[in-house]
C-alpha cells in the first residue's frame, strides 16, 4: 500500500500530510484534520452527508481519495461561517426555520445549498430541490430545508434589493 | 465500507498512463471521476492492486467539434459537458441524457469517459451514445483504435476496452438539419438509477417527413440496446401519433430482460412503451420547431 505526501488548502489554511492511498478525503478531513463538521454517512456516495466544496464545486468527499485532493482547495461546512462564533446567512436561516432535526445531513445540505446560492441568487423551489437532490434527510421531509434555502436567498439578495428584506 | 489497500500512481501524460497499464495489466485500474469505481471499492466488489489516476492528464480534457463529430475527451466532467454550448447544439440527445446522470454533486466529479467505461446497464451517457452511433477512441502502449458503440458493450459493467487500454475520447456524430431529441426515464427518485430509460433522436426533412430516427432503451437488460425495428417503422413517416405508438409497441416487444427486485419484465415492457412514445413525440415536436 502506497503512502503519499499531500499539500492542499482547507478552509483557507495550507495543510500538509502523509496519507495512505486508500484514505478517503472525508476520513482525512475528520480524522487527521479533526474537522468533524463534515459527516460520513453511507461511505459509498448515496447520502450526500460528506459533501464539501472542491475547487468551488460540491462533491462527495467519500468518493474522492485524499491523495487525489493534492493541490486543490477544499471548503468544508466549518468554512462557511464568517468566524468561529457566527453563522452564515444560510446557516442562520437553517437555525431559524428548524431545517434540521438530528443534524446528520446538515453539513451536506449546507454545502449543496451554499453552492446553489453562489451561482443562482434567486432559485425557484424546483431549483432548490434539484440542488439538494443528492442529499438524504430522514427527519424533516425536506420542507423546512427548502424553506430555509429560500429564506437565505431572499436575505442575501436583500443586501442589494431592499424590497426583498422583509 | 472502506476501500481495501491499493497502490496509487498519477501519471502526467497519456503515454505514461498506458505504459503503466502495459506493465501492470489487469492488476491496475484506471480511476477518473471515481463515482462508479469508488463505491465498488468501498463495497469490496472491486479490489484493484493499483489505481492509475488520469484526472490530471491534459490530453484527456475538453470538448471540441471535429468535422462531423462532437468529440468529448474522456476525463471531461459530466457537469462541464452538460453546460457546454456545442453539446446542446450538436448532440441534443446527449445534452438531455446528461441531465439525468446522477445529480449535481456526482456530475461535478464524474466523467463522460468514466460512465462509458464502467458500462452500468442503467447509465444514460452510454444509452445516448448507442442511439447516436458514437465511437470510442481507446489507446494502449501499442497504439490507438476506434470502437463503434454497437461493438462497445459486452455485458453488465463489461466493454470492449482491454485492461491495458485507456478510453481517450468519445465522438458523437452531429446530425444536420431539423433534429430533435427526447430522453425519459423512471427511477425511485430523480437522479437515482433508472429502472428503465429511453433515448430518441429524429431528423426531419423540410416537409416534416422523418429522414431518420434513433431509439435505444437502457436499464431493461444487462446492456442498453438499439431498437432497429422501431427506427425502421418511423423512417419516411410524418411521425404521426399512430406511427409513434406502433414504434413504441415494437420497442416494448423487443425487450427480453428478466424480472428483478425493482420490477417485472412485464412492467418494464409497459414502461418502455409509454416512455418511448413520450421520447419520440418530444423529439418530433422539437425537430418541428426548428
């Protein structure tokens, strides 16, 4: 089994490590970097709980080996908040509308929704549902999650469009 | 649910990649987007001794028009192909099929070549490629060869690509003129594996008569198949509802898959008939609007 030196950027911070080839990116993030916000659910690409942004795009970190992330920029759920104490507008909307119950799917949902709002500031309900279509939630029935993403979109647009801010 | 141990190499060029494959043979496995292979490794259904990572090879990236073909290099991400103007304009059936491939997070990583090379019986890209008579370019240390899609699939998860070969590109013929496409599938939830999928593309002449039609069905058996009898029934017609209904009936009758956990063969034939009608009608209407 081969071991590999990797260097990558995680949430803006340069990281170096030596990893076995078989280590998944999600295990690297959680077990080596202790970034346990990203959850590992099914480990075979079905549930979406392990979603992270890789080069700005949401991917499943259980389907990428850590060695393959060499030289890339990764953002995990910990990287979405403006600081250690605060929440992003999206995270705050999830909290306010109770868009989580057990919280297992939440990091993946936030990553998927964050990526959606980065490219579409006014998504329709169908577009929101499409964006989180690869993320399983067994608690909420998805309604509050869709509502929270929609609320976050309105609030984020509100920065430029006062009519949205109510 | 974690992959077994393996060695890993990340060649910088196609020549280096095929040299490794030539030396290691069947012990080596190419990894591109990993969206099919890594789940198989996690479930220990695949246990390659060596992974050859082709993600950083520049020669395997990108989409270009090559004469009468749209050429998609093997490591092009499905999301990039879906967003590409030339794919939408020149291979409308592929564009429609790509929207059904997994979901955003897997399309961001999964590749066009990887979907073909893994040959899942329910995969959409292979289904569209088969309908359009696409061709695959494969390279080994000995040279390059071209494989017609009709010769490509050999069984569930089996293709004509040899262990020492790397799939380099797939070329989709561009249909000129008034062309329309339709793609429909049934699955448990959007973006899940299809129980049955139908791909159709038609070309009309100026008067609205069908110059040619292509129809393929996937998910019903171990590999996708073309429905030549339905295509022959449609050529030369005006694609009236009765023509399409009869062609769809021929498509359903041509299926010979067995019952499985997701549905009976009878159910699949019924779904095939309905989806073939929808896909052909959509393709016709789209062509008429051009």
